[in-house]
């Protein structure tokens, strides 16, 4: 079932020493998460970079060859990549174009109140996996707060999370967006306000009996 897809890139976040890439297929307007054959499914540098070693950026339109669907539990968006074919950047989308893809779920999967110490509505118990049917959303928020805090363990990098409201529910979720994590870690511990933004929210694979909600991309409205 090999096919070539054109995706608008809506996530390029860290995962298992590689990256998690995700986007929306421009033909079908459905989510696709390209994955590798490795156990962690992460995408390596060579697999994701364009000719010349250029890193894909959020809002790039990318052409990539995919081998077949590879659904994993509720991560039904997964497709195996053909690692022998380099990805090609076809162009860029604008911020306003994302309104065509905005989703308005009543909640981000399950809000059980079973939160982590630093999070709010940030995980789903494996016991409730039967309620999960997908793992990617793109939502729009009027504003949000980036929270940079001390890590759980000494010697680790600063913890970066984003606090926001969606459909009258509060959330504080861990950020895996490489650009925003690096930018706000450099500012040190504190709270930092950002304006209207699109957020790509992903539901990760199981870890210690939970699935964690992660903000894989923050796309702020350009300031004019």
C-alpha cells in the first residue's frame, strides 16, 4: 500500500533521541504520524531531513513516501515511512491557513482528574484505553502560559509546560516542541505569557500505566 503524501507539518518534537513528526494530509485532511521500524517509532535525522541536512519546520508542506498504515493501539494515525526516499519541502502554509484544520473537541480525550504533581488533566489511565480512538488534535487558544520549573530530579533539564483553557476545562501539559522548549529553558524558571496560538496535542504511548498528553507544537499568531 505504498503511497506518497503531502503533509502540512504540525509537529517536530523530541522522542527517544529522535523526533516525532506529525501533520495533516492535504488531500484527505486527516492526521498522519510517520514512524520508523524502530521499537520507539522515532524518526532519525537522516530519515526526516531534506537534502542538504535541512530540518523540517512546523508549517512546512512536505512530500514523503509511506509504505503502509501501522496503527498502534489508539494511535491510528501511524504510517511506516520508506526510509530510502528523502522528504521534499514543497512550500509553507500561513498561520491563518490553520483555521481550515482547527478541531473543537469537547475535551482532550479523558479528563479524569487523575493528574501528575505538575500537571492538570495531563494523563489518561490505561484502564480507560477503551475510550480512546485517536492521538492527535490541533486546537486554538486565545492565550496560554509557558511554565518553566525545576525538574523532578536534580541534574535534569528544566521542566517546560504550557497552561491553557480549552472548552471550559483547564490543562497544564508537558511541552515537547523543540523550538519552544529550548527558547523558554533559556529564560530560566518562571511563567511566560503567550498570545493566541494553535496547539498540536498528542497522546503518547503507555508509560507506567498511563498515556500522557503532550503539546508537540506551539504555533503563535504572528505579531504584526
